[in-house]
C-alpha cells in the first residue's frame, strides 16, 4: 500500500476532500428541507 505522508500537499488533498463531502451533504440537507 502507498503511505500518505503528512505533507502540506497531503493535508491540502484531505482538506479538499472533506470540503467537497461536507458541501454535498449540506446541499442534500437543504434540498430536503426545501422539498417539505
């Protein structure tokens, strides 16, 4: 397996992934509220 080193680039990748994940989840919640 490839080990992900704790580098600035690695941290940036994780940050982007989490931002996308939470943004999509937030959109999903908003759409659910609007549909009620």
